[in-house]
């Protein structure tokens, strides 16, 4: 196992967001301003007015209709440079996976030359990023704990992250109160991200005892949540927030498998959001993950969640070719799941057949 890095500090518990001001006061810096990236959902919300924003700070509301794209990240960087606000005390990201990934990506770009697309890959970031604080408002992506921030490059169709130790958050505030307003279906779809990337890790060949331990505990918590009568009870929202954090730690020490590359194809070609894309893909994965496929559907049935079907069942040949290209490009996770000969297993006709099941 390589030398591994985790989040330096985290605070957990209901109401813990109220400690943000003290955390910032304790942070030594030559700057007198902060940069906030906040999910647009919380604009003018009760949460927004709890945030200790001052007149010197820069606040950006992140639209989440589209997942992060490299040009969006470059634009955020350029705005800060134009305002001479490119060396803040901290970057604070408040929201779901897209917002958390945006905060991480901009923090890296402010201290590394070039554009976001130059750092899509493994260990390409050379300099530590701006100090950053992550505050998730939904549980499941693991973005708060992982060493990557996933983006799509519209020019080449590549969906890949800045996978680097420098991408990891310096401080987390894990407040289960912030997940109370999550829509029920979105809560399930996003929570399943943790379950899916952990089962992919445990079924892969790049495994180690620490990654396995994180994955197994995250899956156990997901089972407690999604096989219960009320997945959104106060206790279960706490459990899922812990599962999300552990899942992010798991994937930092391993790789995903077959589900995530196919989900990435849906995102790049059909603009399907990541978490629901994972769930749609999981329903076409029985041959690769038979036990987990059965359990996934049991959990969805238990919670009364219907997974969309037919999204890729009747497309033209050009679109299937784009889906194939956007899937097969993910060599690390596919070789983790299927071995070095994964391209022989996932021929164009096979990939097309799988997408037709979705």
C-alpha cells in the first residue's frame, strides 16, 4: 500500500456548522478574505444566514443542474485572479459532491499553473492547494474525504478527477442537520454512491486491508440505513454521513470497478447526474455483481424508490459509439474489476448491449 493521506481534521455532530466562525478565527493567514462556494439550493436559506460571511469575502453560488466541467473551474479561477482574490485565507465549499469538488479544484488551480484539464489524472498536481474546508449537505459521494475532484472536459469527453493528495480537504464539518432538507429520492441515489463504490472496491483486484475495512464498515452502515423502515430518520442521517466519509476514505485507498465507468459514459454523453447514473447502471450489472445487484434492488424496493429505465435502450449508433468511448477510456477501474484484458471483455457490441439494459 502506498503512503496514504486522509483529511487532517474533522468535526462531527448536529449543529457543528456553528463552529465554522471559530475554526476560521483560529486559522492564521496574511489574507483578510475568504472564498465560498455554496450550492445554489441554499441561496437565501436558513443555512446561508448561519455562515459568517463578511464584506471582504467572495461568494459563488454553484449551479448543480450540470456537473462540474473543466471550463467552469477555469472560469472561477479567472474571476478570482481578475479581482486580485487569488490568495484567500481559505476556500469553504458547502453543498453536495459537485460543490465540494468545485472547491477542491479551484483550490488546486490557484497554486498550480495551467487549466483544470491539465490535471485530470493521477498525481499531476505538483503544489499544495489553498487551505480548504468542506461542509457536505448530502451524504454518499464521499467527495468530502476523497483525494479527487471529478470534472468533465467538454472538448474531449473525458470525465476524470484531479486525483492527488493535494486535493484532500484540510478540515471538514460533518453536520447531519444539513441533510434534513434533501429530497427523498436524491437521498437514496446519493447514498447509493457510497454503497456502489465500496462494493466495486471489494470486488476488485487492487485491494488492501485498510481499504477493505473502510469499505466493509461503510456498506454495513448503508445496509442499516436502507434496509430500515425510515432511511431519513435522525439516527440514519447520522449513519449515512459517517458511511459517506468512510466510503471516501475507502476509495482513496483502492479503485472503483465496472459501474463508475459506465455511469461516467451516461454523464458525458447524456448529461445524467453521477449518483442517479450509478443507480441506473447498477440495474444493468447483474452479471458482474450478482449478489450486490440483488441487494441494491431490495434496498430500492424497501424504500419505495423506482430506478429510471430505458434511458439508453434505443439510441442511434453514433450515440452508442460515444457512450463506448466515454466508458472504455477508464482503464484503471476497468482493469481493477476485469483484469488487463478488459478491452477484450468489453467489446463495442458488449458495451452497447449493457447500455441497452439501462
